[in-house]
C-alpha cells in the first residue's frame, strides 16, 4: 500500500465523469457540461454517483459533493483523468464561480501506463486483455441522446455507465499495479 511520507496510508479516490456537448465553440468543436460523476474510495466497494438534473442548483450540488471528496483525497485515480476529467472539472469550477481545483497527486491508468506501441490503451480494452469480469456499460446513440437531454431513462443509463466505469477502473488499476505495468503517479495542477 502506498504511504504518504512513510506514515499513514494514502486516501485514494477513484472517480469518473460523463459530459455532454453544451454549445458550439470553434470549427464545430463544442464546450462540455458534466452530467454525472461517480466516485469510490480505494478499499471500499460502494460507488456513489451524482447526476445533473433540470432542477436549479443541480450542477452546483454535484460539484460541491465532488469537491468535498476531492479535498479529502491524498490522491485521485481514473482513466485519462489528467487530460480529460480533471480539466473538465476545473472548467466547471471556473464556470460556476468556484476557485480552481487544488493540485493533487493523480494516478492515471492511461497516461501512466508503461510505454507500448500499437496496442489500445482504452480502459475497456485493457480490462478485456486481463480477463477482468467487471463490465463496461455501453450506450447506443439513442441512449446518449436521451442522456444528453437529461431525460430520466437516459440519466439512469448514464448512472449505470459512470458507476460501472469506476468499478471496472478499480479492478484494472489493481491489475496493472500487480503486473508492474503502471508507472508512478504524478501531481496534477490546474
């Protein structure tokens, strides 16, 4: 188990988010809005999740919930979080008038994966390669359209997807560490 300064075990938060396109930006690119965040502490099985709804204050409540967990964590982990999830959450902070996320030790199972060539580094591909039983919840275009419209059945599919991604990621990260395929975590700074 990792130790912080040789004394207490690190408190590690595993998380994932889903987002939807919000507005056109440039050259057909869009801005993003977080629609779901799931998180679980390493060593625990429970995965908690918050969803964006049409209720006023929903985004603020979701961000407040996540920031409470983030600020308790010594380290965060996820798949492609230093280039995707953390920057999107930092943009959410900016958009909602919050201070930026604090710097945090981050273990990213895509960016910290050992060097390789011509091999998919997607979470789903790596989990399948190692025969992990934790599934990824796939969504069709129609399900994504319902989710992006914040319709109840679409958001339930989003909840299942983001929650299962955290469950799968926890198993994948443990497997990568056991096999010696994961490099050291790095500090992410906004």
